[in-house]
């Protein structure tokens, strides 16, 4: 059950990070080329895509571990 918890916790932390990115995008909404121009790497589109992929992997691991129980 510990593995399930760790994978789920990792997915949640990644989602919290994405929430911070979306908040940052809202702040920059009024600027030109929003929100993609001149973003720090952690708030880039590619970073969001990578985090989505990682969240998916973590949740797949949760499902895999739950099926074993």
C-alpha cells in the first residue's frame, strides 16, 4: 500500500505545481504573446506537457498496484 501512496502523492504534487503555473499564466495574461513568451522553464508549455505525462504514469502505477491487492 506504500507504493500506491507514493505514486499518488507524486501525482498530487505535480498537479499542485501545474496549478502554480496556471496562476502564473493568469498574472501574465495582459502581456503580449501571453502566456508563452518569456516564461521561466518551469512555467513553459513543454513543462506542463511533461508534467501531464508524468502524472499519467504515476496514476497508471497506482492502478497497477491496486489491481495487485
